[in-house]
C-alpha cells in the first residue's frame, strides 16, 4: 500500500519573522500623525492609571513606592519597544506581590535583583527556544486557583495599612491573621475613615464615571482631605521619606556564588509566573483587538525588561491585563502608546515627586484591595467547584497551597494533579465491549459492530479504537485480547479514529501481535495515519509481522480467503 501524502501544514515563520518586534511591524504597515495622536492620548491615559497602581504594588511587595515607578518606566518602555504584542502594557503586577514580598523578606532587595536577572535570562532562553506556546497547557483550574489565592493574600497583607496598625513582620498567613487579631484594638479611626473614603471614591467612579481615572482621583482626594484636616495617618513621606524626582543610575547588586542557588530558585518562580501573566494578558489583548501576538517574541521582551528593571532599581515586570485593556479602550494604535506611557510616568516623577509624599498609605492599600477583588476570578472559582470533582480538587488544592504554603508549590502541585486528572479521563474514555474497543460516547448503533463486520465473520476478530491511544488505554486492550479464547485466523485492528499513539501503546501491541503470529493468526492494521504508522514502525510493527491495509473492508476481503486451521 502506498504511503498517503503528508497533510498540508501552514508555512512556519522564519526566525526573523518570529522575533521581529511589533513596533517594527506597525512601522512597516505605515504609521502616521493620526496614529501618533491616538497613541499619545492612550499613553497618557494609561500613565494616569499606572501612577498610583505602580506605587501601591511596590509598597505591597515590601519595597519603596519609587521602585514601582522605576519598574513601570523602564520595564514598560522595554516591553513595548521589543514585545510581540501591539498593545501590551508592561509594569509591576499585583500577581507578583506575594512572590516579591517573600523574596525581599528572605534575601533582601539585592536578592530580588539577582533573582530578576536570572529570571530575565530564563525568559529570554525560553523565548528563543520557542517554548512560549507550552504555557497554554497549564490547566485552567490551576490558573484560577493561584490567581484567587494571590488575591486573598494581597487583601490580608493590606489590613495593617487599611486599619492604621503597625507593620507586621509575620511570614505566614496564619501568623498574619493572628497578629491582626491581637492588634485590632489599636485601630486608627482616622486611617479607617481615609480607607472608607478611598474605597467609596473608587467604587463611585467605577459606577458613575467608568472612564475617569478612579484610582488617581481617590489618591488625590484622600491626600487633600488628610492634609486639610491634619489627620494623623501614615503617608508615603512619613514611612518612606518621599520619592526621588528621576531614575537612578543603573547598578549591579552585590553577589557571590553562595547566593546563586537561591537566586536560581527565585528566578525560576519569577520567570514562570511572569510568562503566564504576560501571555495571558497578550491573549486578552488579542481577543479585544482581533490581532495575534508573537508569544516567543513577547517572552524575550519580558526577559529584557526584567533585566532592565533590575538594573534601574525596579521590581518584577510582566504584562498587565488591566492597563493593557485601558490602553486598548483608549484607542492605542501600536507599541508607541506603551512607550509614551513610560515617558509620561517619568515626567510625573520629575514634576510631582514632592506631592507624592502626602499620599496616605491607607489609600494605596485601598487601591490594592480593589485590585485584589477584581483579580479574584469569583464566578469562575464557584463554577469550577461545581463542574466536577476532579476540577474542584485541582482548584482547591492550588488555592489552599498558594495561601498557606507558597505560590510555587501551589502551581507545581496543581499542574501535576491536573495532568493526572487528564490522563485518568483519557483512560476512562476507552471501553472494551466484546470484540470491539469503542468510546463510551459512541452511539449504540455504531458500538455494536465495527465498521464492515458481520456476525458471519466469526473467524475474524476486529477491534476498533477511537481517540488517542496512549499508555492509559493499553491495559484495557490487553485485558480484552487476553480473554479472547482460541486464536482467530485473522485479527484486524482499525486505526481510523486514532490521531496518535505513544510508545507504550505501540510496545504493548507489538508483544501481543507476536503472540498472535506465533499462534498462526494473520494480523492486519487498517486506516493508519502517517504519524500513527511512524510510531508503529518505530516499535517494530512492520511487514511481514503486520499487514497494513487501506480500510477494514480490504482486510476482511483478504481474511475471508485464508484457510481455516484446525
């Protein structure tokens, strides 16, 4: 039988096409004055949103507010300059608060910088190796679980600033909750009032003026109220001494070989989470614009941005969904909008640095509280808990481990559980009935007999497999074949509905086929696809051990001509 031609496939992009920044693509398509005007408006809008968010995320991460601005300026500029998305906005993200705060608490800021340099190199390597597409294989319950877990941790971590309590040095969530319970009697009424005012302004703007920069208005309004009424509340200036009016000079941290194991572990966690967040944000942007991003190019850009942010005193950089969506809604035409957003933030620092000292920390805590509420995928969480026991187990395990152990453990265990759940479902999808292997969801009219088989063909065993034939299904196949009584004169295995077969399944088939042939049975494989046949040949299932035919009818025609052995 002639080998069928390979299926037509889309032409693979070249290396240069895959890693050409979208900025170059937009420029080649034609970038005019109207495009620049639209990008100026979008960049300014995003910068207004990013200003309070960047400071709040930095403070929540255990570092000074200026480091959040450094991150948005340097990292955001590099992501837009080199990235594979037209409208992606890079900067500090709330999802990193848990990771950054833990690293800073253990290793100090220099330890974070080392981890970011390692993470940047890892992300660039993953991008150049074209592994970015594998991020999509992370199970959805895992993503929802760790995202919701991070939201809970952020909300709990902001309680001291929201209530006016002394900063907590506790490491675990249980310790933090215990410390909060013990200090609840020292709550500051003035701080609580500022917190409630800030939340009310943000929610009010969201409902009645959704296009207005609610976060910035809340920050400015609360600062004015606190200053005019001389309220005794903690501010950026009272805790951090204000912020500088410009970027620092690039510098490398102190390092030694004994610090590298921790840097590699922490860097891997940053790279993994950064890849997930940035590519998820890029996918959301694709859905809003109808465009397609270059995932591997985006990862390379994220890696460069993290290295740049580390050198200029920033924290972790990733794609930010909320700011990216704001950029799109504001009419961004290309990456220039993201670059301008970074430039506007730098201007804000140069002009308004002294005013930032008056911002109450309770207001920035309120900003993060709203961010945590929005990032917690509440509807998806409850839907998954009711969808199936397996999905609920993966979700709740990831969620619980993220909160009570750490993010890396939660994601790792969740991915492993999700993989085993998938394998279990795949294995259960195959069922053996009589002399045929059929899928559970195959209609009864089809499952009673394999295609082309009649009750008169009692000297022929015909099996049919539907779906991916992998190691999870081999036990079912072997059990049925071993229970078959005397060996038939012909054994036909129909691969019409088998898109792939793994080495374990092929090896199991080889062992059984050899037993059949030793007993004098003629073996036929029918309807094998090119990829399936390659796997079978690699396992040694080649002629004359097995005869390959176009379909079951052709094999049956030959089987009926075989003499009956007694």
